[in-house]
């Protein structure tokens, strides 16, 4: 099953603090004023801001569904998606990843702080010791 333009819009707008606006006459989706996704006026193609590594993987795995945006935009991870060729289950995850690329850190779930070499935490007999 593929994704409709209506579903793409619903998924994008369901993410935290997203607004739908317009850019060059096309619907786009923004978080805190920054665009992370778009939709063609005919609602047949979506656009996503993706990490370059993910973009490369998608372009290789499904060239019939994904293509880079033209020029420097594509070099920065902007990727076109043919919605009729996108599996419905992939859309939420891809839109979340695009949202994460531009959303401020305060909106994103906090990640666990890494343990550094100077601060190793050991668990001994139910208590924590720092070294």
C-alpha cells in the first residue's frame, strides 16, 4: 500500500510543533520556522530533509521511489519521494527523521549522556561508584 498526499500531510502535521505553510506555491511543513518536508501541489511527490547517509541508502535501495533534489539541495540531503511508490509503513519514520534534522534540541527526546573515560560507573553490591 502506498501513501496518499493527504496521509503525508497528516503524518507531517502530527509531529511536535509543526506548521503547514507554503514555499514557492507548494505546501511545506516546518518546525520552529524551519522546513523539514514538503508536498507537491498535485500531492504526488513529497520532499524530505534527510541525513546524507540515509539519503544515499534510499537512493540505492529504491531508486523508483527516491531521487535527490536538484543541485546543492540534493547534496544537502533534500530528497524527493514518489508517494505512489513509497510503502505506507515507511512514511512515518522518514518524516520523523526529517523533523529531527531541523527541530531544536529542546523538542527532541534527550539522549543518554555518554560515559567518558574519566567517569566510569561501576555497579557493585547495589551501589554506584565513580572512578
